[in-house]
C-alpha cells in the first residue's frame, strides 16, 4: 500500500516541484542594508536622514513627493489650484485614502499635520518650511485651503519633504516607535540595533507594490558591510560605506553598483558664534587649509564632486566657487596671524558615524594641523550628534552631509546649529521665496551661493555621491537621491 500510494503521488509531486522551480524567481521580500539606524521613526521630529530612508513614501506620504529624477508630483493631493496673487493653495485630496489603522485620511489630518509642523512648540527640524503659512482651513473632507502670508515659489517643493508628511492625531503619540501612515507599507517590527521590518499594505489606495515585505538592516562598520554584501546576506546596501570595495563588486556578476548624485553637501560645519570662528578671517583660513581633493580621494576613494558653496553641482543654478577657497596653507597661516592666532589654536571636531565623516575627519584634522589648528576629534553616535551639536550647539567643528534638497535657506536661520546671522542674506531668502520667475530665482540663488562662500560660513568639501550595491536581479533602485529615500514601491526582482 505504501509503495503504490507513493507512486500515485509522484506525478503530483513532480508537477509541484516544477511549479516551484518555475516560480523561484518571483521573490517578494528584500533586505536593504544601511549604515545608520534611525533614532526614531517620526520624520517630522528630527533631522536624521536615516528616518526618511526607512519611512519616506513607504510608511508616510505627503501632499506632494519627490520622484527618483528629482521631479515633484502629486501624492495625497490629487490636484490643486493657486490663487492669482500666489498666496492661496486649494488642495483636492484623493478619495478613499486610509491610514494603516483604518481611519480615513481627510482634510482635518492635513490641517493637523501642517498646524503641528508650524506650531510654536514644534519639534520639526525644518519648521522654517512652514513659517509662511498663515492659515490652514478645512473646506470639506477632501478639500483644504492653505493661505500664505506672501507668495512662495518653493511651496509645493517644500511639501514634498519628509518633514511635511501627513500624520493623524489618533496615532501621533506612538509615531516614534509605531508609525502609522498612509503609504504602501505598514510598520511591523523594530529590533533596535539590528533591523526594521515593514509589510505590504493590502488596503493601500494606490497600486500594490511588487514586494510583499522588506527588512531594513543596520550595519555601521564598513568591513562588516562588505562581508554582508559579499556573503549575499543582504540584497541591497544603500549608501555603501566602503567605496574602496566597489571595484570588486563591479567585477562580480552577482552584483550591480549604482553611482549617482545626492543632495548631500558635505561640509566642515563651523560654529560661527564660538570664538575664534566668530572671526571671518579665521573661517577663511580654515577654508584655505582644506584640500578637498585629498579628502575625496582619501575618504571616498575618488567618489564625490568638490564644492565651494552650499549648493548641488547638478542644479542648473549652481556656481563653481571652489576657487574662492583653494587649498593654500601659506595663505591660511597668514590669515590666522592677521586674526591674532599666529601660534594657532585648539578646537573640537565632532564626527558622526558615516564613513565620509570619520574617514574625512582624520584627513581634515591633519590638514588643519599643518597650519597650526589642533582639532581634537570626538567620535559621536548619531543620537549624540543630534543632541550635542545640532540642538546643543556645543561644538567647534563637525563634518556632516546635508542631504535635504535645495536647503541653502538654512543659512537664513540664525538659530540653526552653525549660527550664521546675516540680515542681508535673510532678506535675500525672503525675496527668493516670494519670487516665481525662473530667471530671477536663478539670479537670487547665485547671489546666495556667493554670499555664504565669501563669508566662509563653513568649509565646503564635496557633494556626496550616492553609492549603492545590490544583487544583479534587483531593479527599480534610485540611482540618484533627490532626497533621502529607499522607494520600496519602485523595487522588484527581475524575472
């Protein structure tokens, strides 16, 4: 009986095996590794790009969004009308959108989100994006009217930031550890120090994504990152921290290497209110002490574009101002002497975990030492950097990549962590915000770039390259990074 039963099942088992063999390629899960773990999961409550890398357009959505090519398209806002004077935006919301907890997303949630972001006690890292809003009014459940105090040519762009996503009052208390959004993926689990898991949202208002689930894996050490990719323990490593290994992956048919651009101006941030950096000549000396190409070659193995101001080189309005702060140690020493520091001085250099900071910081410290500036290196974790440097402003120098798109406006905020206070620049940004003519905006943006370069506000190093390594079968990854994001809905496995 046993033999005949097995023989009877054999054709069915063979067919089943063939079916599985034929569909083995239809993988529906993915493991995406990244170097930094988010401090929490509220994109409206911190400056950490790692938050957006996990939640932007995956868990949370805004009225508009960035595409992989940098364009702005409607998202939760189906359409909008702008008044003739440019101060009133009437948004028509998509019908049938629900949050992951089943509650409806409507105009009341939009009002709650924008009012929360611009509130006096707001913890939003980009609160200034919403400062021009004078009123948010609910017209009906699917219509919201936003009134600005003056026209702002960047308003729809600003609404695409992760800091402007739509959240709900019902779930706001637990947003940092159990985020509830409207996106194509729902939060499943966070094993701190290891991974975050998300699952496809069956009730998503838009098209269902190809991936049923995704795991974000956090691997901070560059050597461990290389080992994890090489062993195929992860499917994608975004922001790969060991650029010296990329040629090895390029030569291996199991992998693909994506090299693109980011919005990340990597700078030697300078505390403009802390002596001696309150002296422009000291800041200028700092700029001339830096050899950008040596930093790019030594820390990033050639990946990166030198910059002389806080602006992305791929932007049409970019000015190449690197000549304004060319490497000139002799001039740096002369400037220090003029400023009263002929014998140099000591300062601190806080370095967060990314390789560009830790590796670049060692090189920068050596270059500063050549002109008499002793920079005491302090390696800090990301949460500590946010607390000590970004919020506490307790630092002399630090290295960080500003990955927010088109963020030159931060120089108009005297309370921003590098504490640059220039009334003329602030007026320039006000004029820019009120200008919609493209040619005039380009002119104003170039004035802004020149002003901060000539004030030597920070040491401008390089534009961070977007370096990713993935298995060859993964498709849909963003090559460029117009904002910090891993757009899971765009990713699938090749058949």
